[in-house]
C-alpha cells in the first residue's frame, strides 16, 4: 500500500489551527469563570447587606451603675439603652446565692427609654451589707425583641 499523498492545492492541516481551537475553549472557560465569580460576589453582597440591615436595628442595654445599701435596704440602678429600638418595659431581678430576693417591673416614662438615653430607678428590699447580689435586667423593645444585662454588686 502506498502512503496517502496530499492533493495539490488542498490545505494542509497546520499546527496553528489546533492551537486556535484550544485558545477559543480556554477563553470560553475564562469568561464562564468570570461570570460565575461576578454572580457569587453579587449574592454575597446581597446576603451581607441584608444581614446588616437586620443587625442595625437591635435591642441592647447596658447597666451603667448599680448600688445597694444593705443598711437602708435600697438599690439604685441606672440602665442605658445602647440599641436602636425604644425600650418599652424593664424587669429587674435580684439574686443572692441563687435565691431570688427581688423582682419588679417598674413603670417607665410614657415614651419608654429612647436609644442612647438612660433611665434610673430606686428599689427597696431586704439587703445585707457585705453580701453579693446578682442583678439581672431584662428589657423589651417596641419591636418585641428583648435583651438582658447582668451585674454583680456587693452591698455596702
């Protein structure tokens, strides 16, 4: 048998034609990867901006000061609204050695405790000088969410 001889005038298969096809498929792969990266970036952006919107409206409080006079049976408490929602109600619980010695839900101003504002209240109870008390303040906001702050104080 004779070896195949190319016809005169027929194009010869060249090495560059094979490379051209590979280059097109590589370019297509890069375009697809870039598109997927952009879509993933947009999704991540939307997720985080959505979460940031939820996180930016929160209910949070901080106990600024707590003082207990065991001799007088008086506790003074100052709470600050550190969140972005108005605080509508507060419940104060005081424990000594795991036993509840006080629980009250004092009335707040008619407009509640606005964000950034503080509220103070004086409570009476049976406190012993030198004993440690755990004060738990639970606050609820106008949105229905709630938060808790805790501090331990030694009575004077």
